[in-house]
C-alpha cells in the first residue's frame, strides 16, 4: 500500500511499495536496496538537500497552480528540480544543474522552448513549467498512465523501447521495478521520498517570493537591480536563462526573488520606474499596519488592511490554516476574501478577516500589468461583485493594462470603456476623474478660434477662417516682380471703397506661390491695383480665389480650415479637433460627449482607426 512519506521520520527504511500519482511502484529486495542507498546519499549531503528544499518552497506557488490547470498530478512537482536522464540501460547522465524539469534538447524542441545564443527557456521556471506540462500531457496520451509518463520523461526513447514500457506498463495500476535497468525511476523515487520527508519540517530563515518583472525588455540586470533595489548577484543567480547582458524581446521576463515583506514594495517600484504614464498616486494601497493585538495565540502575523483586520499568508499556509489562526470559520474566511477552499494562497498577501466595503476610498483605478479584478478588490478592500456592477461587467474577465476601473460609482451608459495609453493624456484624464468624483459633468474643452485648447496650458494653434480678412501680408508688394501664372478671375466688389489711385487694372495672371503667406487668406472685396505702384495687402487678398488659397494651404502644409469648415464654423454647429498622440475615437467621444458612430459619420470614417495629425469634425455639444 502507498504511504505518505511526509509523516515518516527521515531514518525510516524505504517501503516495498511507493505510490506515485495513479500508480504504485513495487520494489523487490534489489531495487529497494538501490533506492535506500540513494536516499542515504541525499540525506548525507545536507547542503544539497537544503538547496533543493529552498528552491522547492520558492517555486511551488508557481508550479502547483500550473500543474493543476494542466490537469497533471501534483506528485510531478518534485520533477521540476530533477536533472538526471537515463541515456541507456546501463548509464544515466546529469543535465546542466540550472535546467529545470529534466528538459533535454529533444523534449524542449518538441514543446517549442527557445534555446539560442541569447536565452535558454529550459532554465526559466515559468516557461519550463508550461513546456513540461505540455510534454507530460502528450506522453500520458501515448502511455496511458502517469507512471509510464514519468519514465518516458526521464529516460531516452530507446530505453523505453528496449524495456517494452508501453506494452508492460500501459493502463496498469501496479508496476514492478525488478532490476537496475529502471535506474532513472529508482533514483527519482529516492529523490522524491527524501524531499517529502524533509519538506514537512523545513522552515526557511526568510520567506521569499518570486516576482516576474514585466518591464524587463531591453534592460540590463544591473539596471533592474538598481531600479528595484535588489542585489545584483541574487538577480543574476535566478536568471541563468539569460546568456547576454541585456534582456531580449521574448516571452520570458526577469525573475526577482525578494523577501515576502518586500514584495509589495518591489511591485510599486516596478510601476514607478517603468514610465508607462499610468497614475501612480494609488500605489499607497493597500494601507497596511502591523497589529499583533489581533492574534488569537494560534500563530500567524496580523495586520490592519485598509482599516480592517487581516492576516498575512506564509509559506505552506492554506485557507483552512489562516482561518484557524484567526479563530474564524473557514466559510467566513472564504466569504471575506471571495475565494474557494481549493484556491492557492499568495505568499506575502494579506487576507481579510472582516467583510470588505462596497466602495473604495478612491474613485478610479488604472489597471497595471498582470492585475486581475480580484487583485484590485483586495488592494482597496472592496467586493469583486461591487466592481463588476460599477463597471457594467457580467463576469470576471481578463483586464487589459491601462483600463480605467470605476471604484465608487457605476460607469455611465453613454461612456465607453476608457484606456490610458499615453503619458500626454495623464493630466486630462485626472481632471475628468476629479470632475466625475464631484458628481459634475466633465468640463468641455475651451474653444479658441474653433480649436480645442489643450488642458495642459499648451500653445493653441490659431486657425484663421477664410471668412476673416485678418491674415497679414507685407504691406508693400512689387507686382511687377511677380511671374504671371494664376488667373485672377473676380470683378471688383462695388460695395468696397476704391482708393484714389486705381486707374490701372491688375494683369489677368498672378503667381501667388511667390507671396510669403503664413496663414490661409480670407476673402475681401476686390480692388483695382496699379502695377506701377506699391499695393496694400488687402487689395491682393481680394483677387485670390478660394481654390488658390486651398492650393496654398497644401503647399505650406498649414492646418487651416477648408471651405466646408468655414461655413459650418460660422454657424457654430461643429468643432474641429486635431488628433494628438495616444487619442482614440473613444477618447474623443468622451471629451465631446458624442457617440463614436456620430464622429465616424461626420468624417466619413469606415473604421475606428485614426492617426496623429488627422483633423476630425465633431458636433458641438449643447
């Protein structure tokens, strides 16, 4: 019968039957003797065993959920640090000590792990664990039980074929290990038995957590260690998957191993240093205060979290253990923290011992990399269901970085989901947040000459309508010096006053390209000009057609109003907005309080894609 080796003293002899996942390995005297010798050797090497236990405890919070999601038995967790591969019936070799999950190059390539001159994903705990789960699931389909799946993972295929593993072991619950030919399985069972016995009594001097730093691309480890205030040597030792100084653009992020009490501090530093433009004023949450007076003499470390009683999760804690330490029922603990009994606790996370509030103390939160709705609820001490209601969400879903989450009131129906994408939008978003928090309508942007004035006191681009005869030219122009290439087709306006010296007419053609125009020219009454004399700028303006002004606008690339805008601006029915960096149609719909579809119809847009510099017409809000 299989036994739990965690309950047996380290000096206990190896049993004849060893349980693993869905099978029982049966030993005879010879194979039992082999296993016992390996156990004795591991126990004698205290330093190596302690190193195994330290990494096992550190990586379990990452590995166990991944195995569970992949429906791989939890017994395989001991394989993550194992690196012996049986290459033939007679011999076993060791892989590089930093290679995880006994992933030789053949298996790694089968599951698309990257191995090149820049990195080796077999040494990255997240990437290697995901790859191992895929590999184990494939082998289970082939070999029909988890015992033969284990053997197939730690032995070469030719060994499996020689021993006819698929034929003898397939679908069997009891598997006989009757000779040294099964050396890889025998050595692994000795390793598993030793770690199981030692792990139950192992208590590290310092509780540590692995933080996957999401902003590591194109940075050096030295730079990251400075930003996050961690030891460079420690950072380097847990990132042996890197073969170059700078982190390449890959799916792997730098792993930062820190004491549990520094976990939140490191996360905050990561957000502060990655310069994404996201608001950082909410990084003071959760508000934690150590309060051991809440203890019930059952162990545990207690805090006030956002003003409510809480307890921190240590290594190997479960919801049942935290409920016991806090002297409350398991059902209450799960209810307060909106969890299930099977959920795995996050080491260093403070959990609530009282019911959370229905509203947060801040009106909005902007989602950071990797955050879930549950993370946000725990951070501010507000219920997940309340957040769902405020944000008009039917169910918990993956959140995109930069999304604005409502924390106190329900997002209005006419407001689309907002995202903060660019640092240039930050101040404007914060002003809208402030206005909404005061239960007032968002301020409409100030209009100057039919342009939206930036909220950050930026210079406003002045637009001069073609109806305004205010554009300035040099006061005197020698018309004789101008080549004749454009036609002046309008007759003088009788309503205008004629100057005293208007005896001559202007030639029929005039090259307006030679005029130093800095603004679009507006219409004004035409006048007769004397080609021998200097003329006033308004007299030149009166003879330039709308079409010529439009051509001039294109040549100088100034952002002025076209003929259609002129008439509409005059009636004050529409505004014109020049798209800035990071702006989207949804963002503009919020600023001007109009529907996205309305903006698209007004501008003849067929998609939601707009580009910097695009000039869009929007209906003026009432």
